[in-house]
C-alpha cells in the first residue's frame, strides 16, 4: 500500500557526513576515523536508551570523540571540538536529495524528518543545507528522551500527524532505523549510501524498498502508485 507520509532520517540519509572527513584527517591523521566515531556514537546512543537513560546527542557526540581520541592516544583541543561542532552544523546535502524531494512532493507525499539530533536555537542542519522548506515538520527525539530505533519515536510521529503507523514509511540509510520503524508498524525504505547495505539474516524483517538514492526511491514509489 502506498504510504501517505515519508519520514526521513537526517544524518547520512539526507546530509553528507563524509563532509566531516577533513576534520578527522586533521585531528587523527586518518579521515576514516570519522566512521569509527560515528559508529561509536550510534552504538552508545542505543545503549543509553536500553539502559533507561538519556543525554544530549551533540554532547554524546563530543564524549564519543574524546573516547576515540583516548583510545588512539590523541590529544584533542577545545578548538578541535569547536571546529567539529561547527562543521556538523554546516554539513551539505547529498547531491540527489533536492531533486528527489521535489519529485516526492510533486507526487503528493507528506514529508517530515525524525532525527537523533536535538533542535536548538537557530537554523537546524537541515535548514542550513537548504532543505527545510521541503518538510512540514522536523521531529527530534528530545520529546521522548529516547534515541532511535526505540519504537515510541515512530509511533509518536504518527500520532502527532494524526495518521496510522501503517500510513508511514521510514526512509533511512541505516537498516537499524528501518527495523525500529517496521516494529512500530511503518514500512521501511533503505537508502544504500556508501558504507551502508542490507542486513540479510533469519527472522530479520527486510526493508520494503531498497534504493540507491532519493531519485531512485521516487521512481520506485511512482511505479507502485
């Protein structure tokens, strides 16, 4: 069944986190440490939620960065932390995103986002990337004080929008995100950004749709209409 609402993850799905590689090259001498840090950030966000705790995602990101530096015996400065924080606020969109979102809007889908990143005073990273106008609402996990893939976050989006979970499709570059959404009654679209793929294991629900980018996703959903 065609979903009425597409709920987008932000980091890596819409926003290109690889734009942060120069900061990790400067701090660690290896741009690929970006992936190590990001994976630790995601893992600990899940562990904190499973432990019944909550903390600010940006603060957690800085703590994960300091932990990574400790493991690698690298001394970070306050300027390093500030520079990375500024870089995170200014990450660009992937090149396909604007075109894909335009096509999806033209085909009558409602578009919203759901991100682990908190919303603070001033423009969101999505707005700084020039994408804010495509979405009728930007949801953050702050309200529920739990990180994705906690099912309450997805059902909370559906309740706020006044639709059934079955009318929503989660669009994400991470299968752990689509798994959480599908557990809450959503369908799931996996966007296979570089470094992300499909986890095929027994008793693991597969994404409803798999696409390489948002333009391909729009074509697939158009054919299903």
